[in-house]
């Protein structure tokens, strides 16, 4: 049959031996000779199957402490020869080389090593050379050779070999070759990025990214767009406990919510997100009060949004949540009775984010074949970043509120204005082309839902006020203290207005644009 290749000989050299036993019976059934190395050889023997040591096959001992064992012409010629190429056939005969039709390899677990080990010499020795070389050779010659790099595919291999009675189809070899090339690229990317970090090379001449597929999503931002989620940690560390499959937009909102709530103190704070923007945030210590304050900041926008609770949800809290419509509820675990209550709503997605951590120090923005790459904005504002520039000085309580407001600002789309009373937002103006429009939006939200709290509230701006009009609006609405980054050519005018109106004005050394 055309494009069906008989397997006469297999080479197996694997670090992950967890599913090895499942492969061996089918290889034995079709009398496929097995060549293997080191611990793989011992393991196959232990399972009661015959195999040949690579050193016996090549008639060349491993050297350099095991650094060189599969890097041998007899191995690579056996894999790389094109079966219907006459000259290749002659070369094999002249050198008494044999064809290798199946290569099963997975690499030294470099990623696991760098997580657990800081010994640079040990890490260097964990870089696999022979494995990727074998896989590259086999994948290149997929027309004649099957290559397997992932134990998850072993069941597919067994089914394929049984289906074709000891042979493989071209279509299957192509699929596995694609997997193999991706595996090599992933492995090399991890190593390259390790060295970039190790030697503090922030922007190398060539930049690679890698990630493992977590799942295919229902669709992207819109139903006509396909989408998937990947992670370079192999796990995004959130667990869905109930509800429909998550979409692209759901994940975007979840990450937006967790980026805020996970910077709060442990077991403290509530965030409500709509379209990746916070529409209510509170860090009141009482969890129920925290939720009420966050929700009442903008209850209209909260409808159909997602709520992220940086604490464990109990039965009483669950009953409160069930009074409202949220697409997603995130918590640091749920009590059993709370889950029973929340699961009564069929479509709500329940997410346990107890193990989620805001890891990583970079942000990437892709556009077609281009991307922007930058450090994450992980700076948390404290008193050291600030300078009081007004004659009137903030009270301790005002300063705490200003710092809270400014830290929330960096999670709001620019231009961003955040109004705060005590430890909760009362108005958020986001994503406006004009900072004055953002002021209007935040003030109008507060007037609509938090009118009584506007008086003596504080305001934060993600960048400096270019003119006094924005600051005037805030002061006229009842704001008594304002925080903004320094740097405007009109900073003196802003300070003069603050002093004239008896307003506290604090400058930050940093700004927090989020475009």
C-alpha cells in the first residue's frame, strides 16, 4: 500500500518512562527490534522484553560521561536515509548500517531541573543534545520514519501499528513530525530564555516564546474567531468547578481580576470586572462588607460581570452572591455548602484560584507578525514613591486611600481616573481619549451610585493633569485629595490650584498607563 512503511527497528531513549510498558507488547507482537540507551534499556529488560544497547548496536561505547552515546553515523544514517534513494541504499550497504523506522524520544526534563536546582553545572548537564538531534533527524525524514516525543501519543502509536499490522501511514507520521518539531522548538526556547535570564539579557537579538496547549476555547473575542489558551507553566493554576466552558473573553476578564485581587493582602479584598476593567474594588477586612462596597460602586456595570474574592467563600456569602447575576465567581476556595448554593445557577462559572500566582515579569502585545515586549508593571506604590506638594498635608487615612486609589489606577484602561472613599472605589473613569472625559465619567458614576460618599473622597489619575480643568472638576465634585504623577509643564499651575482650594495634592514619581 502506498505510503505505508513497515517498522523493522525502533530506537527508544526516554527520560519519562511512565507509560513505556504500554508500548512494548505491540512492538514485540510485530517482531520489531528495539535499540535503547542507559536506563531505558534496563527498564525494558525489567519489563521482560528483549532490546539491544545502543553501544552494542553502534559497536561504540558511550563516552564523555554519557554526553555522547546516540550521536553516531550508524544511528543517524539509519534514521535519515531515504528508502527509495538508490545512493542512500548503497551507502547503508557499504557501511553495514541498518534502517531505523521508529524513534521514540523525550528529552531531559530541563524545565523541571531549573525549577528545583540552582547548580549551574548541573543545569548545563541537563541540556539534552542527543535527544533533540534524534528527533530532528526522524522528523525531517517523516516520509519514511515515525517519531514520537510525547507519552500521551503512545496509545495512538499502538492503535496505528495494530491497524496497519506492524506498519504506519504517512498521514500519522506527518502529524507526529509536526508534534516533534514543536517539541524541539519548545525545548530550545526554554533553554534560550533560561540563559537570557541567567545572564540578564532582557532584549536578545532573537526572542522566542513557548507554551503548552491548555485547551481550545469555544471561540475568540467574537464567534467567527478561533482561539486557544496556552501556558508556559503547563498549568494556569485555576480550577473550574462548575459552569459552561470558558471563552477567550472569560479568560481575559479572569486574568484582569486576578492581577488586582492577588496583589491584596492574603484573604482580603473584592474585585468586580467588566470587559477587563474594574468597576468596583474594595479592601475592607469584612468580606461581606467588601463585596457590598465593590458592587455598589457601579451595580449596573457589575451585572453580568465577574467577581473575584480574594478569600474563601462560605455559605452566608454564597447566598448573597446568588442574589445577583455574575458570569464568573472566583474565590480562594469554596466551602462545600457554598458550592451547593452557587451551583443552583446552571450557567455561572465557579473558579478556584487558590493556587494562582501572578508570576512572570513581562508583558507581550502581538499584532499580526509583530509584537511589543516590555517589563510588567509590577510596581506597588508606597510612601517612598510619593511627594506631598500642596500646603495642606494628607492625614494618615487620606494617604492610605490615595495609595489604594493610585494602585488601582494601573489596572484601569487609560485615561484612568479612580475615585475612592476609605478603602473602596466609588467611581471609575476608564478608556477615554480625554482625561477630562475620564473625570466626568468617574464623577457621574459616583453621583449616580455613591453620591453621599463623594464629599471628602480622594482621586487618582494614572498620568499628570495637562491642564487644571480636570482637577477643578474633581474638586468641585467633593474630592479633597488628589494623587497624580509628576512631570507636566503645568505642574506649578496644578499645585497653585490645589493650594487655592485647600486640596491635598500628592505627586508620584511613576505613572501607570495601561493602553
